C-alpha cells in the first residue's frame, strides 16, 4: 500500500494536518484549521479553547499585557478584519419620488453613496399606489412591511401583505407591490411603509436617483418609523 501523507517526506503540511492533526499541539490549528476547515475532522475541545483563547487575548488588555507563557498571543489568523463601518441617521438619508409614480424611496445605503453591492432603503407607498409589474435580471428584492397593508404580485399570483410580513422576489420574477388603501380621504396612517433591500443592486439605486429629489423625510413618516415628529405637520 502507498504510504500515508504524514509518512511521506513530500507531503504538504496541509495534507498531513488533514489526516493526523488531532495528535498535534493545539497551536498548529491557529491558521490552518480555518483555511482547511472544510476538509478537517471536528476540532477537539482543547483546540477550540486554544483558538478562542487567542481571540480573547487580542481584545483583553490584561491578558495581552501578561508576560506569562500561557498568555502569549498567537500569530494573527489569516483573515480580513473590517477596519471601518458605515453609520447613518434616518434624518440624513436622501429621499426620492419615483418618476411617474407616487411611491417615495429613502436610500439609507446604496452603491452610489457608499460603494456597496446592495441597496437598503425605506420605501413609502401612498394610498392607491399601483406598482407597474416588472422584473430584475440579477437582484433579489426584499420587502419587510413595517406598517400599513399591501398586496404583492409575483408571476401571476397575488397575496396580502401586513405588518411583520417579509417577501423576497427572486431575479427574473415579474412582480409588484400595491397599496390598496383608498386614494381619496386616506390619512397618513394609510401609507404603506416597508424596508426594502436589493441584492445585488442591479441598477436599482440609479433608477431611484433618476426620480425627483424630495428632501428629508416628512414628520408623519418619521412618526410611523421611529415615533419622532408625531403630531407635527
């Protein structure tokens, strides 16, 4: 029979690790366990403790400053750590009215302003709004209903949407979302408020920005979303 990878002088370290790593010191796993994880056996409890202990050392000043050998910091894992984040207030977002339609979209994050691969927004459908049926070639479009009621359409099927409902329209599906509340006589409470995400963006942000910029959110919108501005016009 052929020799095992661990006995062969030409075997790579990862080949040896994938066959006999359980007999080695836990520190061997600090990098290779994550890189080769899909081909390895389950980690032992000692190895998990060692890896997590190393992670704690990076964030615990008392441990990281200790000179004890048991508290030595292992080499950094081969992984990317985000060095920045994006935070924005709802008061700072750009609001647009879609061309030739009554719905408004507040772009919270999008590729144009944030160099992201998706668009995340608050979409507001006025009473009586009807969305023309359409499709997206690449994007999955998600709606989370915050308040109001709506009717969704997808590939010839219609269904009600109520607060707390979530729907995802896949690429190439012919879909739309309407607000069936009466267009006349309806108050602010008859608006349909949704969180909306398009992933990937699939030119959605550019389509929204081609509409009319309408300034910041109105007080009734802020009241519905975050209970601020209630009772103000």
